[in-house]
C-alpha cells in the first residue's frame, strides 16, 4: 500500500501579499511553522493506525478525542483558513446564491460580519469561529474550542476564523477586534461560497 502523507496546501497568494492585515512574518510563522507542526503530528500519528489512508474529513469525524483528532482537526481548520484569503486589492463582496442565503439567514451581509465579530470577541481561549451551513441548509455562526471542527457535528464549515493567539499576536498583540475586522478585508468570498455543499 502506498503511504499517503498530508501536505501543506498550495496558496493562491505569496506569504507577504496579505500585509498589512496579516504581515509576512505572521503568515510565515503561522503557515510554515504552526500549520506544518500539526501536519507533521498528523502524519506521524497516522502511521500504522487504522485511520491511515482515510480522507481528512473521515479522520476528523472518526478519530476519538485525543492527539490524532486534535491534530487532524487543526489541519482541516488551517486548510480552510489559509485557502480563504486574497490580497485586499482583489477582495470582492459575496454575490449570487451565497449572498441570498446570507440575507435569508442573517438579514444582511453586514449583519453576518457583526455576528462573526461578536462571536469571535466573546469566545474565551483558543479555538475557532465558523460560518457553517447545517444539514437543513441553514447558515449559522458558531465557535469551537482548540482543534474542534463543525464537520464532527454534521455541519459544513464555510469560513474559519482562527482565534488562537498565534494567528494575530505578532501583528495585533491584545487587539483581537482589529485582527477580526482586518481579516474581513482579505476574505475571498468566492472561495467561501464554493464550500457550499
Ligand atoms: Mn492557527
């Protein structure tokens, strides 16, 4: 059997392209060190385990709580995170079916951003805030701790906001709200809407 190893995803931008919303230093450290560490841990823990060879979503959903599920969840969430950005000059607002669903679920796109900010700001500790769509096709904003992911609860994550301090501390120190608001400026809503099931 060919051993499959998970790898860092290719990014559609250079490490410095998201500055000043996310500095090159932050993206390098976050993508190349933190994300890589979760990947290395995942690959190491999979070796010889019954989960070897499964897709990442399957591992995320099937591995019991523990080091494997923590690292698989972090790899899954960081893929969502790093694939959803675009340099500000190319950023566009959402449109089409995705925007229609946002308006049905939250009233307006601005209201969604307000909810994401409120949810991120009130979340305590390390974790993630997500925009998700559930099995009934309803959009919701939710947070989960550490490396947990909405996939485990039958929901599809569309947008992932990393609330671990490593995501923003170099650039923003304790100014978490500035991190959240500036992150909205580099979201590639085409990528986010392409995640609709
Ligand atoms: Mn992170």
